[in-house]
């Protein structure tokens, strides 16, 4: 697909160098490499934490637990957060790539659909009005809030788009306005009630720690469904990248591709924010990294973004566990501190693939 | 050129928004102010405090307090302030003070004191601290003589003396602090040799476990009672945060824990039911007690200190 | 700009020439500015009258003329007037900053909020509030700085970092935005982290500041914004002429004789200055910088944000929002930024839904 000529300027260094077969082999190798890297990150996440546990202790905890303190730490604390990290990272990576493709805006991230703001407002309302106080209890509210907000943004973007399609710009504007509105309302509630503020300020960090393992079971199906939808729409996205008119001329049903993509984004980003709170930077940066590895073909870009997102989130979480002893730093914060300079480097080195 | 519809809609919306408050403005409300009360003496003194020097004459009668520590201090001296601020718009004053401060008007929140309401009350003294309201000092001293403490929490005894000086009640404050010191010592001794007991202070917040150090209000009381502290809590900071993996550091010979709010309580329920908490020797030995968060961790001042000591004496008996 | 759509053909255009400058006199932006001014004036009088100590419009005017009792004088002249003036100036400064940024970067989503400048200011201010707060983690000199100064330094520092990192043989709007987003993300992360460091009361105070609040603002807050606006807004207006050319591609603009990099840097610098000073005074009042220029542009049916109209509408928006923030919820006062967000966002949504015209900036 990347042979299709793109509007100038052609991004340097990310274009295919020769025939399709070789490109395909290189991409398969990339995916294999990313999978291996993710496995490594998973092991790291089980082995490293605020409490020092030797590798044989970790092994012992995994294969033959006897209920020692180390066993408890590995099995009931580190294992769930690792699984959750993979799920959320995968979801955010794919959702970010989808968002950037649909809005054709390199600044786009899942939060632009109002997902995070919708989830935040729902969580705050549930805490303040309904007396929900556990992270487990927040999941459904956060997910519903994310869903409602993104549907509203999508509807507004569609209405404004004239032909019934949401255009990238109207979508982005509607999302920004909705985010401002919801965050304003959220802040109003938390400033009226200090207990809600207390819950909100920790929830909004975006973290993997302290999550009930049950949360995994609640969100995993949304992540799976979202990933399947995303891949189903990948080919359509490639056509859409050439512009809506070209896509239509190529026989694409633009509206169908959009709905598919935005449904996938909502499921994925909604699941991530419901499980971990808002993790903002991941969905923005990871697709840029993935694009540098795979090029702009969404059939490869989406899975690679997912794998990369999972790995990056795990590493950020591990760094957060050891960087502020005896406490921890939330993964969302680590991502901002470490991810942003990396992103700046990337922006300065390459002209990022224009979307 | 016909005006566009958004223009018209915007203007109408703005005018409607304007009209509502204007209508309300017609009903003028005066401020009722009863007699200023007797002024026992007219001595003029200069108080040196965190943001400058303030001249005060006599014993102020209409006092406004803008933080919980100051509220506790003036109530301890037997002065009922004309107004205080709440932590937020939905809750009241700290629960342990609610009974003593039922007549106190509310003038906004700690974060946003209502300056107009304070001015309308025509106070003769405003008490707060630099930590919370440094930005407002100029505005507040335009309303009434204002005295600011330097810190909050750990410096509660110093702040109490400052409030007493501003109110012209130094002798009474001295007496209260001496009684407190004596009671603290007796409370420690009720546990045998307090220096041999490591007392651990744990507080659960939503998503965070905090161990309170020596630089906190509760830390000063434990020190005055002569208790030792576990290694992780021998710090000058207000608290250290620990990872759930490091819950073992919360152990002590005697453990007191509390949770902030319902969400903190949910966190506490989850963690205290877990195997790592059950493993703590203080927990398995029945020496871990849940205490009132409002009193032990939110409360600041001589009244809170006295009530905490009462609690401690009760636990000494069990 | 002549391709701006059918609506502009309705307008009669009068060519205008002052010395070396020439332009087209468009009545509509001036009309919007005038309408905004009327709203601002009415709003100001209402704002001076409403509150815990209510005064009618007549009483307000009498106090302003020097009459009235001491209590009314104090409340109007010492509490409400400086607060109202600060709000109006901050609103105008933010709106102009937003309009400039959006035009230079050619992205309607660009505003000092998103570009990390106000977020940088926010991170510095929250650091002072939380670390200097009840935790006493910073003491001495650092704690003496105070929130406004810290916010100013933080905002300018963020801007400098963005500018230095984005500079590669010139400033390119696209790279500037991407770097700005990164700095914004770092500052936002720092804020979230700082908010959980302290006790909940400090977090609440920080959140009030972060939302943009005019509570307790005095002349010492109004004067710096006034000075900055007095210097920078005329400078921005002078550069407006060149700004029109920036709507086109860099090459076209150069062809028209505009020194692209110099003009762009100058305009961004002005935007940064205005945003930083405004934020230092009242916190990052949400939404004003982002949306006021868009609203002004749509009302004026212009191709890019009209600066004067944006400024007036920004001032009116903040003054009215503050009036609501402090009087609509009984004894509870909300930060003005919450009201600007909750009022302004639906209006923008309404405009978007009307889909009257495609975004052009």
C-alpha cells in the first residue's frame, strides 16, 4: 500500500525501499520483534517492583506459590497489573492510531473524542451522587461516560460535516468543546465536594496499581471487540488517507469506515480509561513510533501500535514502581515525563509522516 | 445588512444572563450588626507575624477565622468567631468542633473565602495563615487587622500562642498548653514505658497509603507523649507514601489507622482485608486500631490534641 | 482570502489606506466589537452591583462618582472594581493571544492552553501552592515567590523551551504545535502528580487556581495585565496586516513580501506574553483563548479571528462569567474558568452543529 503516492512532502525514512515482498518480510519481522519485546516487558513487570524480590522468588511465586509475602506480592499485586497494562496499552495504542487516521491530524489522540473527559465526569458523578467508592465500581460508569461523550461528539461532528460525514476538523472541534464542557462540570463538582476531589485526583493520575483483578474480566471483551473492529476497518482507512473524495472514487463507503473506526476507538479508549483512568500521552506518541517502523499501511500500523503501546505502558509502570521509593509514581505521570522528551526528539529528527 | 442569527442569539443569551442578576440586585439587603460588645481594655499592641506587623487594640470581639487550625485555637480560648470557612461547599466545619461552633457563620471555603461576606460582618480581627491565604493578605488587612501564622499542622502550638496574643489571651493559652503537656506525658506513661513502644500512624486515601511522620500534627502529640516511631516514620515530613508492596513498613508495636472519606474507606477495606495487612504483627496481635480521621488527621489545634489524648488513654486501658 | 465563500460577497468593501498600510474596511468586525463593548459595559455595572452586599445600578454609579457610604465604597472600589477590571483585561489578553496563535499556527485547535504555555504556568503555580503549602516541602526564598510570579516564570519558561526546541532554520507552525503538545503533556503530568502530593485542601486550592479564579484579585493583578495589553495589543494590530498573508503557504507569503519567520516569531512572542501575564494574574481561565477568537470570527464572518472584536468579546465573556461564578450559586463561589467553559463550550458546539461554514483558520 505504501507505494501509493502520497501528497508531498514525502516523509523521509519511512517509505518502502523496494518491492512488496521484501516490505512484507520486514514488517513480519517487526511484528515478531515487537511481540518478543512485549514478552520481555511482561517479565520485567513481574520481576521488578517497590519491594525487591529476587528472580528465583518470582519464579517460585509463579509456579509453586506457598503464600509467602513475596508470593502474595507477585501473584496478587504484580500479575494483575501486568495483564491490565497489556490490555490498556494495546487499547490505547490502537485507538491512538485510529484517531490520527480518522481526523488526519497528528495531534489527535483518543481523548479528543471526549472519552477521558466523559469518563471523568461519570466517575465524579458516581462518587458524588451515587456513593460509588471503589475502582471496581467506577468501571461501568467510566465506560458509559466515555461512550456517551464520544457518541455525542461523533453526532455533532456528523451534523456539522454537512454531507452527514464527520469531517476531521468538525470532529476535532466538537471533541475539544465537549472536553472543555465536561471538564468544567467535573471541576465544579470536585470543588464543591472535597471527598469527591480526593477520589478524583488519584483516579485522574492514570495508574495500573491497586486495581482489583476483577477489572480485567470486565474490560477484556471490550478491548477484544475494539481490536477486531479496528482491524476490520484498516483497509478502508488506507483509502481514506488519500482523502474522502478519492476514497469514494475508489468505491469506499466512507461513512461505514468512519463508524467502524470510531466505534472501535470508543470501545478501546473507553475500556482503557475505565480500567486505569486517563492515560493521555500514550495514544498520541505510540502511533508515531509505530508509523516510523511500519509505514502508513494501517493493516500493519494498527497491530504494531497496539503491541508497542502495551510494551511502553508496562515499562512506564515498572519505572514508576522503583523511581520514588518507598512510594510509587503512577504510570500516566511517568509516560508524560519520559514520553514527551522522546517525542520531542522524534519531532526534531524526522519530519513526522504527514497524515 | 441583516445581522446573522448567531449574533442575535449570543446577544440575547448574554442579556438574559445579565437580567437575572440585575433583578436580584434590586432587593437591597443591609447588614445587621449588633452591638460590638464590651471592650475590656484599650491597650494597643503590635503583633509580629508571618506577613508583617499588625496593630491590635484591646480584645477583639468579632473574629473571623479562615482555616481549621485557627478555628480550633480561638474556640479553645473561649472565643466564638463570627465567621469561619468550610473545607468545601457541601460539608460543614470539622465534626469534632461542630458542637462548639454551631453559631458561626460560614464565609466561603478555605480555597475561596468570601471577602464580601467577611467585609459585611465588620470583623475586628482576621486569623489565618500564610500557607492558605498569602495572596489575600492585602485584601484581608483592608477589611480588618489580620494576623497570619507561618505554617499549619506541625506548628499548632506556636500558632495557638499567636492567636492568643492577637486576642489578648496569652495567659489562658499558656495554661492550656501546660495542661496539654502534662496530660500528654501522663497518657504516654499509661502505656508503661512509651519510649519502648513504636507507634505507627497509617492513613488510607483513594489510591494511596500514607505513613504519618514526625512533621505532622499527630506526630507532635505522639512525641509529646514520649512514644517511639517505626523507622519509616522517623522523618520530619508530614507523611511518606508507600507502595502497596511495601505495606510491611506500616508495622509497629501499636498501630492507628484511618481513612479519608468514603473512597478512602473503600481503599482501607480492600487493603486491610488483604493478606499483606493481616501479616502485620500489630494486626495479628490485636494492637491495630481504627481511629477518627477527622480528629487524628484532619484536626489541628489544642481541642483536637486534647481529644486525641483522650482516645489514646482509652486505648491504654484496653 | 477572496475565496472565503459567498457570504462575503454581500458585504460592501471599502478600501482603506493609511500611510504605507492599506487594507479593506470591513464593517462587520467593527459591529461585533461594538456589540461586545455594550455587553461589556452593562456587564461591568451589573458585576459591580451584585454580591453579598447588593447595590442597584444607580448606587453603583454614585459610588463610582465618589458618593455612598464607607462600606459600599470599600466593597465596590476595593473588592469588586479591581476584580472586574482584572477579569476584563485578562479576558481580552487571552482572546488576543488565542487569535494570534490560531492564525500563526493555522490550526483552530491551537491556543496557548494547548501549546503548553498556560500549562507551564499552571505547573509552576501548583508547585508553589502544593509544595509551599501545608507540606512545607519548599521553604525560604522559593516559597516567597508567590503564585503570580511563579506562574509568569513557568509560562515564559515553557514558551522558551517550545521555541528553542521547535527552532530548526525557522519556525514551522506544524513542528511548533507538536513540540507544544509535548511540553503541555509534561506540564499536565507534573500538575497531576503535584495534586496528589499534598493534602486535599491544598489540592483544592490548586484546582481553584488551575481553573482560573478572580477571587480576591486586586489592582496588583490588574496593572501588569493592563500594561502588557497596552503594549502588546497595538503591536499585534500593526502586525495584523502581515498576518493576513500567513493564511497562505509560506512560499506565497514570502512572495507577497512578508518576512515569514520574523512576523511569525513576533506574533507568537506577543501571544505568549499576553497569555503568560494573563495567566499569572488569574490562572488559566479555560476556553477564552481557544474559543473567543472562533466565536468572534464566526460572528464577524471573517476568514480569520478579528483581533479587536476577539479582545472585546473575551473581556465581556470573563466579566459576565465571573458575575455568574460568584453570585449564581448562593454562598458558594466557583472559579470563573468553570463558568467560561460551561457557558462557552455549548455555544461553540451550537456553532459547529449549525455547520454554517467550514473552519477556515
